[in-house]
């Protein structure tokens, strides 16, 4: 086997509590708190109508690049944020079960179920009406935050974290994260391009996902610390 191969094999192992790992936990906590603050601020700005200029300017700028071929690409990318994402989730869970990555399967399930509940709850709270769609029909659900942005962030972001933690070569880890980031950004952009979401909806979706993913990372770490402390002899 080449040293550049991914080397994703066998039952999963618990990550070692290295200083870098501890720093990542602190970073997740800080990112979640900052994202929570920014989401609350953005939500208030949206309710007050202060995001209208930003939303309209970005919508006009993105729509200026519209073309039949671009529309086909954006429709395909949009499907990766929900319809195809559901299939990808089922495939990922099946692969994790095959590899006996029970912890990874549980993580991904919690992330996605939580993101769906959070999306529905926030939409109901803010009751923002959808913009007029540029292409096709806009969904009948509320607009703020973008469910596609939130769910794609949770799915591709958590999946990238799970895979990179179990992959040895640095080059493969970088490739995993770059691919996941590109997909999340492209899916959010597709929702703006199609006109079914305001740009602030997409930003809010990313922020809400950051809060949720950061929260479960920290809570999982707290759970492990408590479990390890109970195992230590008195």
C-alpha cells in the first residue's frame, strides 16, 4: 500500500486527548458562542428589515451571471443540499455500519436529526416569507434560515471531520476538508442563484449549523471527561 493512500480501515479508535485535540475543543466552543451571537444579531437585523439592502444587492449580483447552463449546475448543486443528501446520509450510515464505526454513525445521526429540528424550529420562530424565485417554484416553507445551508454544513462538515480523523496522510485530510467546504459554499450559493432564499438566510443557516455542531462537539467532550473520571480509581 502506498503511503499516500487514505488508509481508512478497520474498527474505529477513540481519538487521543492530545494538546491539539484539546485546543480544537476550545476552538469549537468559541466558534459556537460567536456564531450564536452573530445569529441572534442577524435575526434581529432581519426582523427590523435592515438586511434588505444587503439581500437585494447580492441577489442582483448573483443573478447577473444567470445562464441556462449555470441554472442546470445550480439546480444540481441544490439537490446535493437536501434530496441527494438524504441518499448520501443513508449510504454513509451503511458504510459506517459495515466498517463498525458505531461512534461515527451515532455522531452523524445526531448532527442531522438536530439540524432538521433546529431548522424547523427557527423557521417557525422567524416566519420570514420566501423571496420571489428566479427559477422554478419556491418551497412553501419559511425562508429564515436556509435549511439547505444548515443541513449541508452539518452533513458535509461532520462527515469531513469523521473521515479526516480516521485518515492518516495529511494530503488526504486537506482534500477532504477542501471538498466539503467547496460543496457547502456552492450549495448555499445555489439557493441564492435560484432565488429561493435571501443571502441572509444562507448566512444564518451556516451560523446555526456552527452553533449546533460546536455544541455537540463540546457536549461529547464533556461526556467523555466525566466517563473517564468515573473509571479512575478513587
